[in-house]
């Protein structure tokens, strides 16, 4: 086991603890970054020097997009005494969409990934004093093709960017890709780094140590993974597609999900875990500096590509055996076999919370089989196989006083709680009306899913007769602004007319049309434009 010697000393962590727990190695105390954490999702830590840690915080009321904002950039600083200061919101680095810092391209240039407002992609920010000023977007062909839970980090002194995402050539879910710098604002198309690291599971949140050639990443599929854990692989050769066999970093592993890591110096590390956070990630570190124990195997052992990589699932064992080539270079031809096994399946674990204050919400679950509605209480044991065996696409989470929430079967997790954010049906609340479509360029409702969604909404409103809603129509920014505004108003009117036909009183519904003036995503891509063509509901004050 290779150890880094500590070169710094830290004041006692007794006053810093928000919570603490022990891992199995020498009872090392792991603590929350006191002022940095919140009841929300705190993730993707990036150390940028000057005692400063940037990270992404999701669903916080102070985010630009409010409690539905999937992530703004926040900042915490470490004092000379070793105390982490209360986190502050960096609105200058954030949008109303998903934002995360990739790290420093050079001492004065920060790269940030955005999917909000008019910004979609990677952008440069220039440091001016204590502030970051927007500079420009960088060019990275193929970035818009990457989907899933995108995360990443700058590496090799600003010469490469590692990204994790689901692409057309992914081996399963999220894979790790690399893009190389070609010019001041030009980067190459992200390339999959190959089967030496990527599997049919999830590989996420890469961090590359340029000095050691070690790639730190999260995986739920490599040997030894329990949920998601941090693994380490060493770069072999000059390319980006040959790696040593990934080894689990036991020192920071827990029964929770570890998804991201950053180094403050050679002897100090910060990572994220859901170990004690009810499904949301927290930023963690060691209470006092301890030697970082990096597995020696990543230095001395090349991968054995002929050995099968096996992963136990709830219902079967999946074996992947490379046939050719006999190395981790490129994409080997593989033989995949699945063997059914008898193994006890664990019930689905739910974490249903109020989206505004993050308190637990009593709930029930329902779904339809033909014309029959099946209902389950929160205390009932429900297996994922029960849902997939019924060929269902979705279930509905119901809670008294809250708008029902649809959850796709594909979104339900088996190795950790499935988090569901519920919007309370109170004055000022805003929700997206999902699964509602219109015929292209018209206000005519289209599809059985649209009618089913609006019929369920009508039932909810009839059960809550005192509620008054405003229906907001939106379009993308393409075309004539005047025509877009008229179309958005007509679409809101079509939704209102359908609800009235179902018995909802006319006086309970008001409408507004905003055209393309309130985007939630970039209008420069079709994916972003489709998100902007939407209908929202607001509970009237």
C-alpha cells in the first residue's frame, strides 16, 4: 500500500462536525465539511487553489432556478485554522439550469459546464480580483450528443478535459470520455477512453492526477463495487485508451455511494458520499490528516483482459469476456453471457421529500394495469421485478396536499433510495406539466399520454376545488416572437379547455402565454429547444 506523508497539520475537528462516522481502516474519522454542506445535494467538488473549493448544489431555494434548479455553483473557503467556511452562492458562475465547474484551464481561466438559459456547453470565465467574469464559449464538437449525468474535470495542466456521460458509443450507461485542447477555444470531440475503464455500468466523475497518471472515478460495476465507489486506474503509454486494472480505493469507500473526489494537496482529499445523507450527497474529508493509502496494484499490475468481469445483479449474473485484442486498448470484441440465478431481491427504497424544505412526506404509490388502478402504501414491500414484469413505463407517487409525481420505471434505483421531490400545492408553487404534447406548430393536443396526463390533473383539481391555477404556455425562440407568444397562449388555452371538459370550473383556471421569453435550456440545440416548448402550472396566490 502506497502512502503519502502529511505535510500539513489541521486544527481539531471537534467544532467542525456536522456528523461523523468511521470506515473500516484504522477507525479513521470522516467528517462533513461543516459549513459547506446543506440538506440539499452537494456534489462535484473542485479545488482551485487560494483555499477555495467550488462545488455544485442542487435544489436549493437560493439557486437561480429556485428549488427545481438541478445545480448551481457554490463556494466554500478553508481558513488558516483548517475550518471550512459557510458556503456562498456563486451567481456569477451559474444559470437556471445544471452547472458544474470543470476546474482551472490556467491560473486565471475557469471552465464551467452549463445547460441553462442561453448557455449550453463549456464556457470560459476570467478571474478579476475575487470575481469571475464571463469570457466566451469554447468549441467542442459532439458535446451536445452526450447525455445522462454529465460531470467532469480539467486535467494535464489544462490540456485535456475528462467527461463522464452517456454517448452513442457508450458500453452501457455513463462512460468516461476525453477531449484534448486544440487551440485557445477549440477542443477535440470527446472520445471514449475504452474498456480498460468503462463497463456496461456507470463510470462517473473522473479526476486525473497529471503527475502520477492516475485516474480517479466512480463506478458501480468494477470488481468490489458496493453501490458506487471510487476506483483508481493508471494510464499506460502515451494514449488515453490503455489503463491498468481499476482498483477500489477502500479508504474512502462506504455502504453509501461515493461519486466524486478532488485533491487539495498530496495529503488531503475531499469526496462526496450519500453514507449519512438520506440519499443526497455530502462533501466529506478526514477529520485529521491521515496517510492516503493508494492501492499498489494500480502501479504494478496490468489488466488481465481475458479474465471475466462479473457483476451480481438482482436477477442474474452478467459476465463480460474480452476476445480480442488481449489488452485494454480500444474496444475489444466481447462475449456477453447472462445466467439466471436465484437470489433474494430487495424491495424498492423510496425517499420522498418536500422539494422546498426537504422534509419527508407520507406517500402512496399507484399505477394502472389496463383500466385498473393498483395502489400500494409506503410501508408495502414493492419489488422492481413486480413492476417490470407488468410491462409498466411509470408509477405515480401520491401525497396529500402535493401534486402527484410520475416516476419512470427506468429511474427507479435498486442499490440506493429512489429520491422523489414533491411540489406542495400551495400558493406560488410552479410545476412542469410533463407528457403533454401538441401537433407541430399548432395548439392541438396530441397523443394518448397527453390526454391521460390532463385527465389525471383534472381529477386532482376536482379533489381540490378551492385551488386556482394559472397555466403558462412557452415556446422556443425560433421564428417570429409575436407568433410564438400567440401560439403559447393558444396552447395554454387548449389545456384549459380540456380540463373544463373534464368538469373543472372555468373560474379556477387562468392562462398566460410567454412565447420564447422564458427559456429553461439553450435554444442553440434541438434538445434545449424541446425543453423550452412546455406548459407549466402555477398555483395562484
